[in-house]
C-alpha cells in the first residue's frame, strides 16, 4: 500500500490544480489564435480549433525560458517555508478569475491572473519582503509594454499590406488572404502555446522546489509534456464565448485585417518568448486587432468594448493578488 507524506499529497493536488489552470487557459484563450480566421470564414470553427490545439502543443514543447522566469523571478522558491500552500492559493485564485471572465465572455488575461496570484499568495504568506522586485518588475514591464508594441506593429503592418495589395481586385485579395490566414493562425497558435503553457510549467517547477522535491530549476520532461497536453486538450474544446468578442465585437474583421493582426501579435509574442518574458497573449492579440482597426479607420474600432476589455486588464492582477492572499489565509489553516 502506498504511503504518501502530507507534502506529497499537497503536491499532487497542486499539480492537478496547475494542469486544470492550463486546461482552462486552453479553452479560455482558444479565441486568441483563431477568432479572426473564424470570423472571416478562412477556417471552419471545428478545423480552426483542431489546428490551434496541434500548434499549441508544438509551441508548448519548444521553449522553457518563460517557465524558468515564472519559476524563479517573482519570488525565491528556495526561501519559502510553506511554498506548496502558496502555489495552491495562487492557482485557486487564478482559476476562479478565469472561470468568471470566461462565463461573461470577457477576454481577460490568464497571465495577469497567474502572476497576480503568485505575488498575492507570496505576500499573504511572508509579506512584501518576499517578492523579488527586480524580476517581478521586469515581468510587469513586459506585460505592459507588449500590448502597446502590438498596437503599434498592427497599425504599421496593415498599412504596409494594404499598400502592397492596393491595385489587386478586392474579391481576389480577400480569397488570397483567407488562405494566408491559415498560416497566420498556425503561427499565432504556436506562439500562444510557446508562451502560455510555459507559465504552468514554471508554477509546477516552483511547487517542486518549494516542496523539497527538486533542487534544480530545469523543467522536468513530465512537466513539459503534461502542461503541453493539458493546454492542447483545453484548446480542442474551444472558447466560443470569447471568440465572439475577439472576432467581431472589437472591430469588423476582414481577411486582410485579420491576417495583419495575426502576424503582428504572433511576432510580438514570439519575440518576448525568445527573451524569456511572459506576456498576456490576450492583451497582445486584442491590441494588435485594435491597432489594425485604428489604422484603417479610427471609428472602425468599437472603443466601448475595447474600454471594457482594458478595464478588465487593469483590475485582473490586483484583484487576483488580493484573492490569492485571502485564499492563502484560509488554506493555511487546513493544510
């Protein structure tokens, strides 16, 4: 008969929670990669979801730099006394927030939720002094700067693409860009998996270190595989509520604008992934769509919806941080 220690039992629960978060992140953020291609009818919904799942899986298995950033730059996992409960509290808060925003169809940031959850749980456990402010500041800057850059890049790329095709017949242009959107959606999905799935890998590794199960920040193979598969499975189930928001409520998307937004956001996510910095794929993709729309016609962007999304972005990190700190106080009594 197996005899698990209390720490092992908590670790198993934490890993299940982390993979559940990854699964939810998959269906919560499916819209990020495929909303524009579905709304322009470049891809049928079922085909788009399958494509996104496959490329999410491939991207998740390609990089580990972001995972190491999440696992060590927010707080020192070797210095936390009750680290497993900290991680459980962070994940509980992030999962609750993801489910709430998914239910209301709001494309909030899973990245903000997870990072806010870790920071809040660490503060709830050991105070503000336990935060690694250098690493945490770099992460926050990446979260803030990446959507601004995506907006600017989307603004410029649609101008360039429009100039290139200005003398082409409208109908043929639309048809060609529908084909190109298959490629751009594939890259988009790959970049999403490469950045987002790593965050779960990082949090599981963080838990392994704080629980004393490893002394190495390298990501174990089983962690890579389980996180990649959980996200791919979640992606395969889709996130149709958010697809409606991303694909049409921000602006009316045409094949040329959808392609330009996809290329812009995939490029930015890939660059930040190579720099080992986590970004909010939701923020980056939404901002790229807004940049493309604003470039074509400022009034083409539905700024009321954009403002609602922005408000959710702003409140996510502090709200989840507070929720995680409160969760730690509750869980610490029982665990």
